[in-house]
C-alpha cells in the first residue's frame, strides 16, 4: 500500500464507499434525483427519498430495492415550509449524513408576463426549500457535521435560454447559499458544495422536445444554438450528474468545500 510519510493512503474502494451512511435526496422520483439515488445505494448508502409525485416515488423505491439498502419515501411539497418541518420531525430518530437538494422546477414565461404568484412558486421550490432543508440539516447534525450537495444550473452563471428569468434567479440564490454556508460551517464538520448541471435529457426536458414537435420555432432555435455551443455536442445524461454527486458525497472530495462543479459538457467554457 502506498504511504505518504508514516501514513498509509486509504484504499480507493473505502474512499468512494457510503456504507453505514444515509442520504436524503429531494426530487428523487425521476431524472437526476433517481439516478443519484441509484449510485448512492450502489455505494452502500441507505436512502430517504423525497418527491411530490408519490406514485413515481413508490416505483423508484421498488426499482432500487434490488440494491439491498434501507429506503424510506416521503411525499412532500417542498414549496411549503410546514411540510419540510414535518419531514425533518419524521427523520429525528436517524437524521441523514448526506443531503442532496436536487428538486426544482423550470417553468418558462416571458419576463413581462411574470406575476408575483409565478415568481413566488419558483423561488419557494427552487431556492427557499433549499434554504430550509439546509437549515434543518445543519441544526440536526450540529455536533456530527455532514455533507450537503445543492444543485444549481448553468443558467445561474451564464443565462442562455429565454423565458427563464425566475429560474435563473433562484439558482443564483442556491449558489450564493452554498458558498456562504460552506464558509460559515466548514469548521463545524460540514462539507457543502454545488453541482452546476448543463442541459440534461430528463423527463422534464422531454416536455420541451414535445413542444419542438409542435413546431415551436423559438425552442427549436434555442436547442440548435445550445448544441452548437457545446464542445461535446450533446446533452448530458442523468447518470453523468449522479456520478459527480457521488464524488462530492464521498471521501473522494474530502478537501472540496464551497465549490461549484460544472457538469455541462463544456458549455460554460465555450
């Protein structure tokens, strides 16, 4: 075994292992969240899965059960703070070691047509829920510390798609929150980082594809421009985001703090 001074390096299989840990993942019924749940379970973590779609959540649990880990599921409307508080009350007996704030919505609307209710809904689900989930996690694990992974977006760094101003604003908030909490709670045993995905082919983006089939010229044009900008020339897959989430959740990233990890096919560098 390789040594550095008098110390032996930890084997890679131990660095990536999440055995003995519990991961709480929001938006876990499909897409990126479901892919994360699979990879975390594969690494040995027990799962607490949160989503508003109970039927899909149950289906995801059934699929993941083959990995022989403990799985709890919770139907929660993350846009409502009281439901978040109820969730954490249920988790008091065994709070998670790892929190992944993945849930989010990206409804499109012309900026001039946005009203207060529309903006509030996007902010409540994308940003405010992340704030309250982080707050509860830090309170629950004040003595032990833990890992928090927040999911941002390239739209927060370099806005590209029209009609997504509220979404971009909410994800800017997620990034600022991540870095502020990382600076404040790093010495208290918390590792807090953010993933910054680019375009990923998920059930949500499939809806956009259906609009393309309806000859929505604006979306067709945006899609073409986005692909032309991508050095890798394609959208990402949920599992490609999940793999990087596993890195951030595990001891592979033991010295990574307050980082924004772009998983975007090179979009931000192009």
